[in-house]
C-alpha cells in the first residue's frame, strides 16, 4: 500500500511512515487484500480537525480521527482498477497524546490505532451497529496487536 503522509503540525510525524506501512501490510494479510491501494494520512491539531468535523460531519467539536473513503458505497471494492485510492485519514495529534495517556499506552500505539481505525473505515468497515462494531474492533486488534502491544 502506498501511503502519503501530510504533516500540518510541528512534530516529526514522518518517522511513523514505516510503522504505518507495517500496519497496512498486516491489514493486507488479515483482510486478504490483493489489489494495490493508496491512502493519504494528514496529521493535524485539534483546531484544524474541528473545522473539518464541523464542515463535513456537522459536529461542532474536535475529534481524534476522521476518514473519507473514496468508495463509500455498499457495493464494496470489487473494482477493475489496477490501483485503488482508498481515501484520506486525518489524525489529530493532540487527541492522540491525550488518549494515549488516558488509555495507558504509548503515543505510538495510539497513532497506530487511529491509523488502523481510519484504514478500516476507508476499506468499508463501520461501527454504527453493535454487530459491525464487534467485527471492526476485532479486526483492529488482529491487525495492530502483533505490531505494537497495548503495553507499549
């Protein structure tokens, strides 16, 4: 999977590209993905994601991660394309730091979780109903846990 990182912060987030590539490779194996895919990941802070959340989701507050899937239809991803653009993930580093502390794991683990969560959304998974939530959250663990433990 080709991952494009966009940094709208003052932090060195480019260091996480190999980590995200490892996660995407694990997702490819777990989900049996065969097509080449691309995705962009933008790191930003609370004020910027607040604007996106308000403008595109009608929710007037910041959040931790927002995903915009290119193919957000029920038909799925059985497209005849050589390479599929999955969409965009926006990660709020302010929330990532706060949530890492709240959940008692590392900042790296939280950034990995937010990427995995966003990636699954871009692949068509959701958690709007309990059954779908169980599936998506189990996949998050199956993808992320072998790479970075909850204790890290």
